[in-house]
C-alpha cells in the first residue's frame, strides 16, 4: 500500500483527488500510455477510497469526506465513474463501486446529500440500468442500482423511466449471474416501496402483466420459478388489491397458472398454487373465470387431493388445499335471470 502515499500524492486535497480522477477518466478515450494512466487511476481511486472509509487503522475524517463529496457533486464525478466503468480493471471497478455506495450512504442529519444529487441527475441512474447490457460491469452497476433504489425518490425515477421495461429483457439474458442480479433489482423495485410500485402497476396493468406472462413462460427454470413466486407476492400484498382483482378476472391468466400447476418442477408447481388459490378464493369471479373452473371442476377435484401429498407436515398448505377443494366442489353455474 506504500504507493498510495507517494510524495506526489500525499499532499493532494480531497478536491484535488476528485479533479484528478475525473481528468484521468476523461483521458481513457484518448490514452496513449494506458499503463501509466491505469497506475495513476489505481493510486487516485485508492486514496479517495481511504478518505471515505479509512485505512483500517485511522477512521475517515468527516471534514475530508465532506470536502470530497461536495467536489464530487460539483464535478459530476459519479457520472464519469459509471460512464467509464467498463474501461477500468476488476479491482478499480470494485473500488469505484465502494466509493459510489459509500457516498450514497452518507447522511447529514436527516438529509442524504448524494441521494438529493442523484435525484437531479437522471442520466446516472439510466447509465446504471443500461449497465446490465455490458457483462463486464453488469454486477457492479446492479449493486449500485439496488443501493440507489433503497431510497424512494430514486426508485420513483427508475420506475417512471421507459428503461424500467428493459428489466423484462435483462431477466432473461443468457448469462446466469447477470439475469439473477437483474431479477434481484427488479424485485426490489416492485416490493420495497409498495405505494410507488402500485402507481406503476395501476398505470400499466395490461402491459405489465402481459410482459410478466413472458417470464412465466420462460424456458429458464430459475426465471420461471422466481417470477411465479414474485407474482404471488405482488397479488397477495394488500396494497395491490386493485391489481390483484384485475389479474384474477382474466381467464387467460387462469389458464397460464393452471398449466404451471402441472409443471415438471415441483417448486414451480408449489409457487403456482399460491397464485391459483387467489383465483379460486375470489368471491366475485368473472364469468369467463368461473366457466373455466366449472369446465375443469371434475379434473381439479381429482388432481388437488394428490397435489404435493408429500407435504403432510405443512399444516398451512394442507389447510389451504382443503379449502380450495371445498370451494371448487361447491362451484355452480350462475343462474341467468328469466326474461
């Protein structure tokens, strides 16, 4: 670590370090001596990281942190870091991720200055979302983005952006780690700030569930399992009552879930059960939904008693299953009024 404290860098102020890092990042596109620039980047990034989190012996100086943070906002450093992240090596990327998330967690009383700054810089959040399209930085961008969307005002920007819909593609990327990371971010966006998520769902109900059906039909086991589980969470959340009723009024979605009950994966079957029970328990079934259940009444009454019969010790599941069996057995066509 001695190189971090060479004579040429030891006297640099936090503001100077921020300006140096920005200049080095800007030079990456026109660099002739890549090795020299990379060494300077490593040195500068390392010193900034030490100012923010300490060196393991001396704690960070809050005055120095404040000076560095203010200069970072003024210089728009976080934008340049994310914009150039793919050009950095693995350790530099990791340290820049630490710098970004540490600044993001900084508080002054009840204020979160970096959150306030990012809320006026949509383009940084958009770069982070688009990071999923670049395998070299996808996981770092995902980690930073999840830290961002812990804050409601930043989550609102992401949920309101047209780029939010890209997550339906990112979740199905062939690279397992990238797809899983994208799903983690997607899930946080839909479950962490429930009122915000509801606004999105109410405004885009048909579009959202149509795209979500694509996830449930995915050939990827993990995507399908995670998606049907998330769907159950969304529908069973009381905040989303309006959305739930819209979903369970659809005969097409009922057919999809009934097919998933017979999926070759027992885990997907089980998660689908928790969605299916919402259709059956609905006291105000739409006529098309009721028609499907009546058409399949006999088959369901044969199928459900044997469904996951090995879960003998799962009392809640067995109680719910018995409830559904009774509900389905009692189904009757709605009598049409006489004219």
